[in-house]
């Protein structure tokens, strides 16, 4: 039991919650290492934030950041009559008894009737304690409540980061990156790694970055300076071996390409090392943190072109690791640690053991796996740990090529991979975002990002149910819990497609697929029996989102006059206006796109069945049946026809997608996605024209062309009886 005294305050940690096994009544992300709830205190007059003297500039920044956050929620942060929140250093409170592992980034929060005292041995510790205070305050305005708690907390992993793909379409704006930095820091992430293939602008190689789609030197410097305030190092990842297709399409770099216009640098070409040195020399000047990331993953072309003879003679692993050593040796004067992806090197465990110690000391291997692994993740890490190398783990938010991230996979992957990494001594976690097909929307990824932050900070295997129960309240200020349930409904929708329909788990390719094409008919036969269930989950998510929005009140006014405390103002009826609304809009967009996956296969079947009925009745002389033919055709291609349903749905989603894009991204990369919407609507507009011709033929001659002439397939056969 730990005891320490602040004046007359005696604080004990006799009954504690372990972050790995239980969730405190107060919703917190990450869950602190040790926490004991005390008395809730209403904040009708806000708080008074004090930075204890001597107040370092970094601690004053933490105080100002806390004040700004509370003020955006309508809570007074400099109230003379408010509850006091004091930020202070351990030197003034040695009785707090920090262990050695706490000192770098850990903190203590001590509650009393007068408020809270936040203690850190470092500026980072004070800052992270202040971030927890933000979450301890629930509600907005004069109805906010401070959940008192005594907390001792420190991270399980030294490095907690996010790798952000800025090369496959979306390139975020500097303004959004600053919002990202603030948000990551609020959940105790301390590394941000923008991923570059060709989108960092280099003075020495000006052809690479596309106009309007690259990060300038000035933007890089500004981001680094901004992130430093929030205790985040910006770690640039510039691919330095593979994934360089966009660079190698330029004719002047063709001699360096392993294969013509490929994606891999040829190790034997002296110009390859020279190019890498040019890029990383500029990067090092722009990003002065302790790490540079050289990528070096998925070098699938290696040995297929210029290097074939060498690979055939010595083996792929030897050629790969030799070039990796040359890169690190060439960049050694930059005085950094070099991160590299481990997917290629892990297949050569004996060669790893034989690498020189200087290389091992200069590098960190990042094992990456993006799906759940029932057998665990040891085999992706032990090739490096057995060779005496430092490792990080890299799970994923599983957003790539999907209408919305598959959080069934993401949460499981992040949870187990991070826990296995901790057990095997990994010093860091680098959660990842990938926008493989250029359609990724950052605001759809927060669920996996926040769970990654929690898993890296918390010791052991982080609880998925605890996170799911806390996310919406902590991130969005949703007191109803409806947004938590909406996220679960999206997970269930993914499960329907993957586990029941056995197809695609909500991929963009299925979203775009023409249901009347050859592939569409095949996949539609698998999806159609489950389309009803799929759509109910997506529509339930939309309903829950609407309910959460409707329940959120307007910001409560901030009281400026003292008044008697009204028990009606106390928790749990402390309303909160919704925060991070762009992420809520992105969730809604994902649910609408998921719903359309089910709807389009239903509509295609209804069109096929309707036209078959109309065609079968065309020779009738019965007036009523002739009217039915017209009705069937109108149901397919009238004002409320099935074809118009397609056009309306894709048109609406096009507009919503464009709006969502500009919430975070530059214009670069948007046009191809919008063209895909336009192209898809054009397919259905063309079908509408063909059906309109058939409708005129019916009106003129009371005959109809065969369905095949109109591109309408026959209806799916009835399912076999079970």
C-alpha cells in the first residue's frame, strides 16, 4: 500500500483497479495502472488550474492545454471559486514515492475535497496526468462533474506510435495533422510516423512529390515544432528499398529500378545508395527526432531483374540484408536509430544472428502483422529477439480497402500482438493506417487508433469489452452509449459478410462491384441470402447515431455567479455535447456504404425478377395483365424504380464522401474516387436508357426485348431446401 501526504491530505492506494483486468466506474482510455475512485464533485463554477512554482514552461503548456480543452466544453478554467487542479513536480512532493519505471512518463493524481493534485517527475509525466484529468471531468458547462480518483500510472511500452499512410491517395492537411497530434497526445501516444513513398518534397529530387500532394519542408518543420509541445516525436518513414514505384516511373531513375518501372531499388546500382542518402539527409534536417524509418518491406521485385543473378547465387535473404546494412552504414553520420519493417528479414533467422553488432545497435526491427493470429505473434518477433535485436510491434486499424475498418480484426490484432510484444520485450508499438486503394478516410480510424494507444500504455492484454464500453463517452462525450453500440453494429455487419456470406467483409471492391456483371452475379449469390441481416446491422448503426445526436444537448451556459449547489446538477445526469463530430459523420458514411452493399444485390435481384415477369406477360391479351407489364417496367425504371434507387444512393454517398474527405485531406487524390462514383452512376444511367427504350417498344408494339439484350441477368435460382 502506498501512502503520501499533501498538507493534511492522506492518500492511500489500498483498493486498486488493474488496467489489464478491470474497468473503473469512471471511463478512461487508457485505463491507469492503479486507480481508486473517491468522491465526485460538481463543477457549477468550473475549475481553477494552477501550475505550482517553480512552474516550468512545459508544465505551463500542460496547464494551458488542459484549460483550453475545458473551455471548449464550456467549463471555466480560471474560476476564482472553482475546484482547484494543481500541476506540480515530484521534487515538491517526494512523499509521492515514484518507482524508477514511473519517472520518465508516469504521474500521480491525488484527490481531496479541494480538487486534484497532478504530480510528475518530468514534463511528460505532468502532461500525461493532465490528459487523464480531462477524462475525469464528465459533462459540459456548469453541469460538468469531476470524478475524484487517486491514480498512479505509467506506461508499459516506452514508444507508442501511429504510422500514417500519406502515399496512397489521401494526404492530410497540416491543420488536420495538428489536430491529430493533439488527439494522439491526449491518449498518451508519443510517436507519429508519416509514411512517405513519394509525397515528401525533396529539394535534391524535386520530381518525386506531386504538385499539391506533397509535404513541404516548411510544413515538416512546423509539424515537428508543434508535436514537440505535445511530447510527440515525428518519425518520418521514407521507403528506401521497396514501395518506390511512383519514384521509379521517372525516366531519370530507371537505371536504379530492379525491374522496369517497378517498385524496388536495385542494390547493385551505386545510384541507389546515393538516392537514399540524398533523401535521408534532407529528412534528418527536417525531422530532428531520435529515429528515422527506412521502410524496406515487401521488396517483392528483388531478384526478378537486375539482381537476379546475385539472388540466385547467394539467396534472397543474404542480398536483402547486405543492402540493408549498406543503407544503415551510409546513413550512420546522421546519428539516428533506424527503424525497418521485419517481414523480409524475419525469414532469415540464422543470417540475422550473424549480423554485426554495430548494425543491431543502430536499428530496431518492426514486426508487422495485420490480422488476428490464433497461434499468437511470437514467430514474427523471435527471429529478431533471438538475434539480440530490439523490436517494436506494428498491428493495424484494418481500414485498408474497406468501406469502414473491420474492427473485429483490428481490436483482436492490436490486443494480442501488443501483449505478445510486451512479453517478448518489445519496447514500442507502432499502430498503422493504410490507404491501399486511395479511399481511406482518417476520421473512420479513431476506434482502432485509440485502442492501440490504450494497448501500448496498459500492461498486458488490454480488455476489448472495457474499451468498447468507454470509447464513445471518452472520445465523443456520448452519455447515451449509443455510439458504442453503433460501432458494435458495424463489427457485426463485417461479420455477416466475412463469416456468413464468406465474401469480402465490407471491402470497397464489393461496394463498387456491378451486381449484374459476371463477378457480381457470383458474389451476389453468396451475399444475397444475408443481405437482410447485413442491412439491419448497418441501419441499426444509423439509428443509434441519430439517437446519440438527438440526445446531445446544446452547450450549457457557464455560470458566472455563485449559487447554491443543486443536486439535480450532479452525475449521472451530466449532459455532454458531442465531440469529434467529423468522426461520427465518417461512421455514418461507413454505415450507409455498408447498407448499400446489401441493398444493391437485393435491387439487382428484384430487377431481374421484375423483368422476367414482364417478359412472360408480354403476349397476353388481358388488359389487366398488360397494365401489370407497364407497372413492372416502371418499378424497374420509373421515378421510384430500382435503377433510380442505385443512382440516388451512389449520388448521395458521393456528396457525403467528398464532404468527409475535405474534413482531413488536401484536394490531391480525391478526383479518382469521385470519378468512381460518377462511373458507377453512369453504368446505371446507361441501363436506364436501355430500359427506357424497352419501355417505348412496349408502348408502341406490346413486345419486349429479351433480358439479355438489356444486360439484365436471369434471377438467381431458388435456394435448395435445407
